[in-house]
């Protein structure tokens, strides 16, 4: 069954006795539920092809390979290990580890529903993620201020209209903290000039809207781009042709936003980065200045736990706190 065809109430009803539905309904956004259902579909197909879940079935292999019909409660640790090892030879570590994350969620739900005993669950939860993926370590990196300055200078060194566009896109990623899909989706009518500020209305995950204010250099580069772009409705950012020419009214894709920032990094001589690295950097710098609740609102996170995962400050945050803690003592 396709998750897209289900209402959340239908999924909640299924969650009463189906562990995969119970896991999916626990996720915070429709996009997360959809993505993890596709990961479970992939796992179910792989398990069916290898007949790793055939144990206990009478006759031919009977279950249909999808998230809602696979017999997850019969899963064993050895089968999960074989699955991840096999997938690791064909797919990226991050993709394999998100599949493992989904399986772990279903296994916990199976135990909660009384369909899997605690020992079997514990053995599956001990299966290690593939090296290099997001479950194993910290994904992405922090983009330091000198690197960000060089990125913006690379945009400004381009005298064409495309240079102004690229600088404005960069400002949406840092200090705006927008996802690449959010940048691509911005419309001219989503931009409001409010005194010294430029305020963006951003459509984020789960189709939730939030207001993102830009001040200082971020606001200035957006204003300069608006002079080039004009006030006509439609996509805020437009695709480019050769020699810096732009096609007004023809918007960008999330992939092209990533390509623009990637090319700026090459021209600036900056270590490889992605738009999401700039978003992580916004989270890290924001946590230096204010509380996690406020940073979560800026980034459109449903939970501060998600914001914490974006923190790339390392020991810097701990040292900053330590420097501010004092006790009365004088050396003799």
C-alpha cells in the first residue's frame, strides 16, 4: 500500500496492530513518514528476494514486499546484518543506514505491540550501521567565517546578473538557514522589505510556513538582487544561461541550488560543501547566541532534538560555558 494514499487517521488505526504503521505514525512530518516508508519498502523487497523472511511460511513465499505487509516481527539479527552488508556493496552508507534506522523503529514498535520479545529486539538493535553514514558519526561540516566570506566574494566577483543571484542564494543558505528545496521554492511575493530587514516567508517540511528575517549583509544582497530581478510575480530565483544571462520567470530546482553553491565553493577555493552544511552552520552559530527553541523556530525544526543534531561546534561550546563559570579562589 502506498503511504501517499493514506490519511493520518487511517495510518493511526493500522498502528494498533501493525508495527510498521506504528513506527511511521510516530514520525513528526509527512515527508519523514513517506521517506521512511520507501526505505521499508526497499528492505522488504531485498528480504523477499533473498527469502530471509521465508522462515515459518507454509508453501511458497507469500508476503507482498512492502512496508505494510512484510512480517517484520519474524525478523532476526542475522538477517538484518546480511541485509545491511549486502546493501552496502551497492548503495551509499547514508542510504543503507537510513534503512537500518527504519528497521530499528519497526522492531521497537513490534516489541511495544507484543509481537517480538525483548531479547530478539535487543539483538537487532546491536547491528552496527555501515561505516561513514549518519547513524555512525556526524554528517556534514561547519563552514567557518573566512570560508563564508570567500564564497560571497566569489559571487560578487562575477559582474553578471548571475553573480547577484548567486550571492542572494548564498544569503538564503547562510544566514537564512534555508534548505535547498526551500530556496528553490521561494516566490517574489514571499519577500517583504521591512525597514532594514528583508523577511522571507518560507514553505518548509510538512507545508509549514515560517518567517525568516535577514539583516545586515544578507538583507543587502537580497535587495540588490531584487533590483536586478524586478517585482514581477513568480520564482524569486531564475535559471541561468551561458555568459551569466538569466531566464526570468523560469525557476530553479533544489539540485540546481546545490550546484550553484558547489560551483561557488570551487571558485572560492573552499573545501567541498553543500547547502545543508551552511544550514548546519546557522544552527551552530545560532546556538552560540540564543536558546535551542529559538534556533529551531528559525530553521523550521519540529523538535529541538533535531536542532541539536545540527550542532557542529564541537568542544567550542563547552569551552565557552567553562570560561563563564567561576569560583572565588586566589592562588597563593
